């Protein structure tokens, strides 16, 4: 349902604002699962759900893009791994090739596709009946 897609809003990660659209969505149980564009936003959804007394999983599930544990102590999050480490290694290897060649004419365009992987942990599960 496109009406459930929240975009174009700002977030104060230090304070949970009860008048924020995200807080209202979670409080009113508009969805049973939240997919966030980054780990920091997933942590905020988690904190809001905790403040509202919701069980994760059970009442709602949370999936983040990228692993919040990379920056925060949040290793329990189900997340979509985009292989950032491997992506960085590939980019560095390609850059070194360009620098070492000394001649850009001989360098051909290459596309490297890394397959994202869903890492299932403790923030997803069946929603319990109310």
C-alpha cells in the first residue's frame, strides 16, 4: 500500500517526538513490519516500539538496510547486507588498476554486481494475533 510508505521527513535521532509521523504510524499499528533505509532509522523504530510497549518481533518486525551493528551495539537486527566491505575492496582494486595503468585509454568499463543478502536475526518473526 503506497500510503504506508513514509518519505520526505526529518528525524531527530536524539529525541523520540510523539508528534512525528513515524511515531504516530507505529503507535496506531499502521503496519506489522517496518523496512528502513538505514540502520540508524531501524534503531529509532526499535526505540519507539519499546517506548510504546510493543514486542519485537511479536507485535512488529523491523528490517534495516545495512547492519546497524556495524555502527551501534545492535547485532540482533534482521538486515539486508549490501556487502559494503566487499564493495570497498572491489572499488579500491579497480582504482589501483587505473592508477597503475597510467593510461586511461587501455582501461575498459566494468560492472561489478554484488548480490545483497538478507540476514535474519531477532527483529523479525510472525506477528501474534491481537
